[in-house]
C-alpha cells in the first residue's frame, strides 16, 4: 500500500508547501509557505488566531487597514513570536512583519470585486480548500483581508472559502501572513 507521510526535516531552503510551527505566547499554530519571493518566503497561518478580533472597534474604515485597530493587534502578536522566527522576519512595504493578505493575493480581485488582478493572486490560494480556515472553538471561520470595501466594511474570506465583506466592528478570524528570509 502506498501512503503519504509527513516527515520533519531540517532544511537550508524553505519551499512552497513547507509547514512550520508558530507560537504566539501560549497559542500554538502551524503556517504554510505559500509564495517564494526574492527577499523571502511568505507564510500564512493554517488556521486563525485563537481569538476573533474586529478590524476597528468603532466600526469605521477611515485610514484603511494601516490605521486599523487590528493592525495594532498584529504588531502585539509579533512581539510574542520566538526570537528564532523574529530575527528572520522580512517587513513589508509598510514596515509590518505580521500582516493580512489582500483580495488580490487571495482571489485575484480588486477592491471592487473585479477580476482585474488575476496575475496578483497567489497560486497557492487558487484552491478554495486552502482558503477555508478554522478557529479554536469554531468549525469554520470567516477571516479578515486588508481591503476597505465601503465606509463601514472590510473584505474577508467567508467560512466556505469565497470572497465576502462585513462590518469593521464585527469580531472575526485573523489569519496572519509573514515573510521569512530564506537561507
């Protein structure tokens, strides 16, 4: 009988599909390498953080993701990472080491839900099953993306893996992405 077995290996180079363990204080997660870039490998948590968070407690979208309460929360989570991961993190163009993915990266859609960004979609995310996530205590979880959709709504990924949007003050799943320098 042929079987597929997951094996732990110590490697010099990370490849798309590789998984690592990630700790945020007492929270324990796994993350998968979903894209290799020139400056590192982009990882995405396989599930959502244990706690659901609103994008903004006041419900507005002014300032977008860059001025959101959730971005501030992710910076606090970054500080909880083990040093061996922190020292290899690559900040994005905004200086963030933990971030949310965008509509373009997950679905190949722009903020108006037009299919004009298909070339920006991460190939790993084309499989809807890889967009479905869980959160501790919930079977399937809706999770935030970083795009503003209207004055009160941000984009997200519905519990069935399709594009969605909801009110910024609602608490939903958070599935952080981060880039690690490849050796």
